C-alpha cells in the first residue's frame, strides 16, 4: 500500500478544508474536526437515513430518459443491461469506499476524505485537480439537465406557441438563481421529501396513462437499431454512475465500512424500481406518435391532473438545482485556495470557524460568480435539442470515466498487492470504460449535430 506517515494526517487536518455536500441530510454541519469525529467509532451508525439518502441521490432527471434509452437498445439488452450497469457501478462505488476506509485507517489526509482527496493521495496534485474539475463539470451538466426538464414541463404546462422551452428556462431562471444565493442548503432540506414524492407521482402517472390509453404489442413489433446501443449506455451511465455523492453519504452514515451493505441494498432498490419503470414505458409507449420522447413526461395528455404533475416536477427540479449546483461549487471551494479566498460566502471564516454565519453573504464576489455560472448553464441548456442524446453525451464522456475508469485505477494504486484475479477484473473494467466512453461520446456528438 501507499506509504503513509501519521504526522501527515495531523498536518492535513490543520490545513485542508473538508468538502461538504448539500445533497444529503446532515451535510450542512460544516467542517469536521478530530474532536468531533474519530477513527475509533464514536459515531452512531444510521443505516435507515443512509439508505434513503442514497435513494434520493439517484432520484432525478435520469429516470425520465430511461425509457428512451431502452428504446435505443431493445427490450432485452436495454433491461438486462441496466441491471448489469447498475451492478458494475455498485462494485466501483465499493472500490471507492474501500480506498476511503484505507485512507482513514492509514491516518493520512482529511478525516472525511472526498473523491478528490483520494485521487490526491493516489496520483498527487494532478489527480486531485482532475477529479475536482471532472466532478465540477458533472454537477454543472446535471444542473443543465434540470433546466432542460424545467423548460420542457413548463412549456407544456403553459401550452402556448410563444412560450417555448427556451423561453421558459429564462423566465424561471431568476427564481432559481435566488435560491443559489443561499449560503446554507439546510434551508432547502424540507424539499427532499417533496422531491421524492414528485418523482414517484410523475413515474406513477406516466405508467397509469400507459395502462389506460395504450396496449402492449407482440414483441416482434418492437424494432430496434442496435447501432444506437452507445446512446443507451450513456443514459445508463448518467443514471447509475453517481459516485460523487457516495462518499459524503457514507461519512454521514457514521460507519463507512458498514455503509457498503447499505449501498448494496439501496442500489438493488433503485435498480428494480427504475428498470421496471423503463421497461413498462417502453412496452406501452414504443408506438407513441413520433416514438418514445427523450423526456417521458411529454407523453402525458392535456388535463388538470397532468398539469399538476408537471408543476410538481418543475418545483422539485427548481429546488434540486441549487443543491446540485452548491455541491459542485463545494468541490471547487474545498480544493482550490484561490476560489475559496475570493468567492467563498465567508472567506474570513477560516480564522474563526465557530463564528455564527448570517443568512446571506456580504461578499459581492460570491453573488457575481453564481450569476455568471447560472447564466452560462441556462445558455447551454437553451441550445440542447434532444434531452436523451445530451444525457448520453454527459454519461459517456464524464460519468463513465468517474464510474468505470477512475475507481479501478485508485484501487490498483491503493492496493498494489491485490490478487491477480482482482487485477484482471479491474483492468477489464478500465478497458470497458475506455471503449464505452469513446463510442458513446462519438455517437452522442453525431446525434446532436
């Protein structure tokens, strides 16, 4: 294993800022010190909150594109493949957690190491910066997907030719931007339950209308173009390669090693629910006029109940946007000193971390950087024509790298004495990740242009 020195661990606790994620319950507690948490289990393991935090972290925009993804791969490859991608993603998440556990065991780095901290130990500052940059881009791309869905649902809700998807994105942007000005995302914590209920309502409504208004055809009537399988892969990777949130949730659970079993259970639950949803929608809506839309809620007919569902989706995504946005900003803030010095809401808080924080920041740069970033995201979202191909591009280009390439590389670096069998498995996953990333990215770009 990587050689470590205990003094390095103590020094890092004094000099590094702990990355905190607004995506999970309890993530608003700020920096964790040695007195608050110790390696000898002083925390109470909380498996139930950890389970639901994991489930909530996977609930979002990706679910709405899974039926379109299955349409591009066919019933059997699409459904069985989703299970396989989920299992592989779960395995590489476990590799990441094992590296974090080993890092704490060796007493080097922060008490609660982030993805970037693990990469730094394995590959130095360059590894840390690469993972930091990648995680930042991933969260910003997820925010773009939220804006696209908000625009699609709001335009269908208004149902007027002048109020297009792009127009609705910019109309809702001021409200969303104001939410990103919150200095502590605990104020949006209450929306997590509403978000989960909104997603369940939307998925249930789509399936209910399928049962009511459409029929399942003989399997021979379902055609598929197997050349589009890379598009399916990109969407599957976008949904299941959620490695960026696993480490914060595992830290919040109180016991990283025991959380691995919780992760297994949560991934089974997530996979079963979303695979069933994708398959049912594929079977019932494959003959929908124009084919299955990349945003499956577009199949909903006009009506009061459908409008309620669309409004719930818009509100849920509007509240989720600042949480994901804040998570990406936190990655940069915890890694790049220059950003922390100028754009942190309380740049002087390092001198007195126990000082009370006001509701809003007094640092004008904090607001400027958010306005610029959110406007850039909206501008990009306005150029996207097909939601499914966009998710496929992001899933193939970024999340597949984060899920299928980096974790096995980290495991090989952290545990060089692992068995030959494991080395073969891990190198095979890396090769698969590289091939899938290249093919998925190329086909996604070709489909978008």
